[in-house]
């Protein structure tokens, strides 16, 4: 009889059978990776397409943010120009009032009316020679 000397050892055929159950066989000429049952793999092209889509979406969001920022800054600039125009008008009006307040006609009227000053009738100018007075 050709019995195994050890009753608990397996024959070569049984060992091969147990190994075959745990592996996946591939067709001849194809190399493959061992894949777990129930899992999907993503191809490299699919990952690159997804990555490209994410980059494009990010650039679109960046463009939209910059566009809204430009519109907001343009609106602020227009508001500032409107305010500048209003301030310039007020400035011109105040300059006109200052010129009126310090005009000679107004000063003389205030001097006569409020301070009761009298305008001189005849004005006599006296010429003084400064060079002569310094020598004496």
C-alpha cells in the first residue's frame, strides 16, 4: 500500500487544490493583479479626467470670484467719484463765501455800519525819503 507515512500530511494533489481555490486564474498571456472580490478599481484615465475636472472647476470658481470682486470695486469707485463731485461743489461754495467775507466792499461796510467808522474825505499822502532820514 502506498499510504502516507504520516496520517495528517496532505498529498501534493490536495495541496495544489487548496492553493488553486484561493487564487484567480488569468487567461494565458495576460498579466494581472490580484483583485479582491466586490471592489471596483478606477482606471488611470478616469482618475486623470476627475482630477482635470476638479482643476477646471477650481479655475472657474476663481474666475467668478475675481469677476465679482472687479464689479464690487468698480461700484465703489463710482460711489467715490460721486462723493468727490459733491465735496468739490461744497468746497467751491465755501471758497466763494470766504472770498465774499474778505472782500474790501464788505469790510468797509462792516467798518462803517457796525464799528461806526467814517470814510476819510480826502486822503493826503506824505512822501518820506527813507535814505535821508537814516543819514540824519
